[in-house]
C-alpha cells in the first residue's frame, strides 16, 4: 500500500472515487502521519479528528449511495488558524482569541469541504499573521520539516510545514505581504497567492484588507490548481465585496507549452544585496529550464519596487490597527478580569491579550494615522502604491510572466533574526504583488547547493492571469522533475517520508 505522502491530491480523490481506499482510511492515514511527525514539526494548533472522521464517513456514504463525489473527495486538508470552521477554535495564534470558537465557516473553507475535502486540522501561524517565521505564535513555534532546528517561514508557516511533512495533502494560508509564498519557499512546497479578489476572505480574520488574499499550498502544482478550482468554482462570494468571479478550470491550461513566451527578469532583484548565492544559482537554473522549453528571457524594470517595503510597512500597520480595534475585551477577545472601569479593561485586555509584534504593528498604525503624521507617511505610501502598480502594467507589456526570488535565503535557525526590521527587509521580493494585487506563486527548485535546504523561484503574472501562472509553474516543475535546474524535486522532506500515514 502507498503512503499518504506519495500520493497527489488528485490521486487520493481518484482512489476514493474508484474505491481503492475509503475516505475514512485516508483520514486515518493523515491522523497517523500527524501522530508520527507532529511531535517534531508542531505545525498544528488543533486536530479536528471528530470533524474529519464525520466528513470522511459522509464522503464514503455518498459513494455507497451512488452519488457523484467532488474533485477533492477524501483529500486531507488543513486550514490556517485565522479561518473560521464551525466546530474548531479560530485563535489567530493569539492569547487574545485563545478561547474563541468559530461561529460560522469561512467561504474558502466551506468551498474546500463542498468539493469533498476532509478537514483535518487548523495550522499554526505568526500571531494575527504578523511575521515571517511563525515564531510570534503565542502558543509554540513551528519547526521546518527539512531541519527542525530551523523556522518554516511565516506567517502561514504551519500550513506550509504540515504539507511539507506529509501530514495533509493541501492547506490554505493567507498572504498579505508574502505569507503564503515565503513559507512555501522555505518548506519546499508550492504556494499560490492568487490575484487579489480571486478567493473570498469572508470568515478569514482580516490583517490588511486591501492586501489580504487566501491561497492554497500543495506538494505539486496540479494539486494547487485542483484546490483553486474548489475555491473559485462557485463564482464570486457576495459576502466579500472585493470577490470576483474567477470560476475557470485551473487544470485546463496546466500543460500548455510555454514556447515563444517571454519571461521577464528584473536585474535589480536578481542582483539584490542579501540574495544568497545558492538562491541566485537556483534561479539561474530555473531560467535555463524555461529557456530549454522555448521561453525567451527579457530584462524588465520595476523602478519603484525598492520602495515597496516602506509603503507596505505603512499601509499594512494602518489597516491592521483599524482591523484589530475590535479586539477590545468587550466585543471580542480576552477580557482582563476585575477592572474598575471600561477604559482600564480595554487597555489591560489589549496589553495582556496581544503579543509583542502584534502590539508593535498596532502602535505603528495608530501613530501613522494620527493627525499631522498621516500626510507625511500614509499619503505618500498610497502614491508609491500607484507607482508600483503602474510599474507592473509597463513590465507586463514586455513579458508574460516575471521570474524573481521569493525569499533572499533558505530557512534560518530559531532566534537568528531578532531585529524586527531585519525580518521586514526580507519581504523585499513578495510585498510588491500584494501592493499591486497581481497573482504570484512560489515553485520549489529542489535543495540549495550550500545549505541543502529548499530553494524556490517566484513567478508573477498580470492580475487575473493565474492560470498562466500555474502553467509556467508546471513548466518549471517539469524541469525540476527531469533533474535540470538545481533540485532533486523530492516532494516530501526525507526525514519524515514514509513515517506514519500508511494507506
Ligand atoms: N512578513 C510580512 C509581515 O510580517 C507578511 C505577512 C503576511 O503576509 N501575512 O507583514
């Protein structure tokens, strides 16, 4: 019998539909993999065993009744803990919401369930999605499955690690400034930030509403495409006013040839100070893979991209400050006991409910939005946003996709980056597509020549060209599978492969 981590999401669904194994057997294999691996990885905040078995039993019963099963029938899926799922807590990895039980189910979660997926777990994250290492979780850090002395990236580090460790086949994350792509990069899995508006955020706790986007993690590009079909197939969500109808079949263009297509390279990004030579070497390998399939490289410029970090760390905190005002201990969240008056209760609830990084972001936002300061920072940041968006429009007149790094380096050790601004600076490659809104994907390139840890390439496409993005990602994956480029393409961390999860 196969191990769960050897099968793609499509193979699992096909096996369940064909009766090769039952959805309950798949759920048990996932729970078994969790039992074997979770002690070291700690990717999860809650294992929803009862929900999982009930959903799997319902899938098996539907099959027995001759009903048509969904495209994710029996596929084990985990959800970032900022997504509501009835029957679980939604903590955002914060003391503030430690006891908050989901009161409804987020649209993105519901759509995965409607496609037949089995809800296995909620995943760890940086508190309220502020961070790049999952170290700011109030509960525990998550460990990188490739080397448990290292971080998995963040803020969706639990989702990336759960998929990389083979605990689940798919996971959902959210990406405000790179929180899907960067942990995907550090954990060696595929992570897609779709175009802003593609996937509903209804039921996802907001960080920066003009930047947030939900997207899937998988071990293979086709798995991510399959998840996108589930997330978008029912059209726009009336409960998220930014939601668009993106109900195309994301699998149909996956194997499209890329011959004659133009891949844009931004020299300033490829030569960015701080970009590790092994990451640069892997990206050069990725360029050769795409050229080998007939694509043409063109140099393009994104002249204002150097200002993206500054703009993001103004706009993001301002929106976060506004969104997180609701957690005041009265309407939502931890309530400090025994306070004499409301002002004290609010102040102490927030002081004790939020961790250090969450407070830093909100204080920053409060300051930046205060009168007098607003004109100096917030307004120019919005102007920079317009300039960066225009840069992309100009760049995509000259190329079909952009290829660039995700993370300047491979996974680092716990505590290695303690200065928050150093952590912020490492977001330099991912933030611009949240600012402009276009889709972006992180594609594993195998293991770096120096660190032996996962390295990746980031591809970006014009807004609402996410199918094109997936086709180029698949072209890269084909090259990596064939042993060209840098990596060995191993889909699962060797330390965990085959341990638990027998089907
Ligand atoms: N690392 C970025 C930050 O800390 C991105 C976070 C995210 O995308 N949620 O803001």
